[in-house]
């Protein structure tokens, strides 16, 4: 599993840890996307659109974990991240006259998109023939690096077969999915914080596992969230952490999924004595918190 994860964007799962948010409101936020789901069919297709008429470009199997980012008419839109998508690929197609938009390295194994670029899903109903693979499943920004598996040069176009980027999305019939359970998450290598007190606290992942008697595998115990993120980014495992510690760039570097529907919500706030006025330093401290903690995490700041 580790060998597979090193080549993929790993799911960094964020607990629904909120400040100044009631349990009722927290329950509502847990229904938002994305969420983690497990495949319940022995094998089910990942399709290029939200209908069985769209062609498949791969398949996932029983208990594979996928990130659901939207739902439509009984279909789940999933992000192509994690071991479930190991071996998936796509096509980058350019007219020969625009081939310079993709800069291939000397070995021909990696390329840089110099402009916005579409990735097309291979049409497995047509033996993945590039000319019959017409549905785009990702729009990549400029300066995106791609791993190139093969290069085809035709009369009019250059086609690059590439490892499917993490921005790619497909569709799975929701009849073959259910929200992931703690048992399935416990099967993954886990990177956790160093505090021993979390092992008995059901608001933390270790405490929750211990509370319900689940076996789990801690591969690394670190002292800071920055260190945890660094090793998650290297593919060493997944981590469960408070949403409040996530930075804006983390949305670009990790696949972040809420687990508020599985873990107890922690409520954190500021308590003051009614009728008293905060001192100047205390008021400045509150202002710093308001600026530091994003509104979507703490919507009840006054």
C-alpha cells in the first residue's frame, strides 16, 4: 500500500473541530462535501459523466475508499485520489502546431503544462483509443507537472498518456457507495500527534478507535501539525486533525475530507464574566483569534 500511496495525493482527513459552533450546527456541516465513501460492490465503473450512458474510464472494487465531492441524480462525483485510483490514466491531446504548450523533459517521462490544459478520460468501451476518448475530466492550470507514460504522434495531434492527476473527477453510481466507517479508516497507516492524552479522548481518532475496540496502525507519532502534514505529503500515511489547523494552501496540497459524522465535535470558545469589560490586551487577543480562525470554521464570532 505504501508504494502505491507515494505516487498519489493522500487523503488528509480533517475532524469537524469547530469553535463557537453548536452541536446542531455541527451536524449540519457534516453533511457538506467532500466526504469519504466506501465501495460496496465487488466491482463498479468510474464513468466520465453522471449517467450510465457515459463511458467508463476505470473501475474500483469492494471497500475501496473514494472522496465524494458532489452528488447528482443518484450519482456521486469523486476525486481521483488515493490507492483506489492506482493505475488510472488520462490523455492530454494537443494539435501539432501547439505542441510547445507541453514541455517534455529529456527522458520523456515528465512534462510541464505551460497553459491551461484539459485531460481526457480514456474510453474503455473503445479499447481506450485516444481518438474516441472525447470526455474531459480535468482542467489543469498552467505550470502543472504530469507524469508521462507514453507519447503518440499522429498526423495532426500529439497525444500524451499521463498518470491521472488529482484534479481529475469521475462519477460512480451511489447505489454502490456508502459513507466510510471507522473500521475502514483504521486499516490505513496513521500519522498522529505525540500527545498521549489523545488515546483516551473520543474526540480524537486514537481515543475513538480505543473506545470501540478497533485495531489501528500508528506508523509515526510527531510533535507538530506541520510535521504531520509534511509526512502525509510524502505518502507515509493519513492523518486526522482539527480543521482549525489547516492553512489555505492545504486545500491545494491535500485531499481534505470531514469526519464530523464519525467523531465527536469539540466546541471551543471564549468565556467572559457578564457585565465586565475586557482589558485592552484581552480585547486584542480576541481580535487576533477572529482574524486567525476563518469564518467557515467559527461562524458565530460576534
